C-alpha cells in the first residue's frame, strides 16, 4: 500500500497570516480572539470572535478576480499559495490529472449570501448578483483552487460541519493511498464571522458570552467554560505519495497513516453520550494506522470549550486509552484561535504536523480550574512543552454527529 506524507503547509488564522507567525504565537500561548471589528455588534449578545487581521489579498491576487469570490474562497487561495510555495511544487512538472484538490467547508459563502439576500429584500430580484451561486456554494473552495492552478485529479468539497476539513484530509489520504492521485491539495476554509451567523450560533446558546474578556473566552476543559468562540481561517496541506516526494527531495513534516470516520446517529448538535462516537473514530484511525494504543504520544483535541464536547471527548480518550491516557499530552488549539468550523480540522492537522516536526506542543490556555469530569488528563497547561512525539492523532467532531480522527507519524525512512 502506498505511503502518504505531508510536504507543504499553509495557513491563515486569527493569530497570523502564515504558518510561521501562527505557530510562533501558539507556542507563546497568545490569543487571537478579540472584539469583532468587521461589523457593528451593538444589537448582538455576543460581540467577540477570532477574526483575521491586516489581511490584504490584493497583494497576491487580481482585485477583479477577488470581487467574484467569497471571503471563504479568498482565504483558501491565500493558504493554498503558501502551502504550494512551502512544498516547492511546480505543478507543470507533473501530470495534472494525478493531482487532486479536496477541501472542506462547513458553510461556504455565507458572507455573500447575506449581502445578496439583503439586496434581494431591499432592491428586488434584478439587483442580485449573477455570481451569487458560484460565490456561495461551498465547493468553490476546491473548485477555484483547481481552476487557478489547472489541477485535474479528484476534486470535491467535504461538508460535515466542524469535521469538514478533517474529512477532506482523510479522503485525500485515501485517494493517494489507493492510487487515485499522487498529490492532493487538501484542508479546509471558513469565513463564518458574519452578523447572521453570529446571531444564529448565539441564539442556540453555543457561543461564549465573555465579551469583557475576549482573550479568556475560549477555555477548553475548564470548569468555567460557557461556549465556543467563532473564528475564521483556512489551512491547506500538500499530501504526497512518498516515492513522488522522494524523487524531488521534498522536505517531509510527517506521515499520514490513519483515518477514522464515524457517525453518532444521535442528535443534531449534542455529541453521543460518553463520546462513544469519538471513541470509535479514534479506534478506527489507530486500526488503519496499525498502531497500538500506547504508541500514541499526543492528541490534538477537538476541545471546543463547550460543556458536552469537552467532557465527552475527555471521556472518550479515557475509555479508549485506559491506563495510557495519563501518559498522553493533549491540547486544544481552539483555546487561542477559537473555532473556525470547517477549517478547524485542517488548522489542527497543520499544528499536529508542526508538533511532530519540532517535537513540541503548544499549551492549552485559560485552563485555570479543570472540570472534574476532565480530570486525569494532561492538557499542557502553562507553557509549550518539548516532548517526544512519534505518533499523534487529531480529533474533529461536528454538528450532526460527524466524527473524524487523523493519525500522523514522525517520518522515518
């Protein structure tokens, strides 16, 4: 069976507009969450989010093209450009029929939908943009990336709420493993920080209302957590068949070795009791990876800062790993950047790959009073920690009962 490696990473997050900046700030334990600046929140209960800062896409892309793309796609293009440059890939040197694009997005062009719907209501049908549909549909993340670089392999978008990006990476891994492609541009993108989405998530009581302390609002596994913090962002990984990467002497961050995917079949928003769906997802990923439970060193948790997710994910980890659970280092990237929905699993896969490369894990911030139901696990409180990471898993769990676990390995010849 063919081996799959990570040869390039790109990201744009509330902490930075590239991988290097994001990673440095994560290791320092900095928060990218602040009061919302992109629109007036006077009438909103929630006034905080993880927004991208100082973003000028015109420096890389034609402004005329940008006008026809939703922010979700623009963020995706930005991260993809960095990932391709990082991998030092010249696609013209390859058969583009063998290069796929699989990118996840939970919502897609929500900002465009809101703007055009307002036009429709206020000015009538004739004023709605003819670009509404291609700007709005989620698959334009993968579609436009393929168009921009002329890539003709497997191409689609995964839509599974907060598991979308992780599903995309898992599918990309399998596409290479089973010889449907040699290289896949994969990851996730989301631009959900909009007035309409903020109202919807807020009214379902999913979001933190810690408006006076935005940097302390996302507090996974803490007793005082009161909901997640919505964020925007994108992350892209270049997955490549090992021999293809070797032939061009590509640098390798990590090897992707396992993909578990399950469904809860339980509730539209709440996870299955005791996290049994997440447990099965981790179990399936490790089975494909050929790992024993005590091989795993690090878990990048879904860790949303919501009541049910955190305690049930902690329970799933304890149930699966048993005595070994206390030996795991576990963290939540969302403690610093918030929850970027369909992009979250992709950002966290980049973080997992960097952790393996550098043999270090970032802290989980704001974990001041651990929930008693999450006790017995090491959430890396306080500061980044140097540690041995030979095997890592990353969990992504989405509304609708979607569970994904990706397993990464320190690359060895």
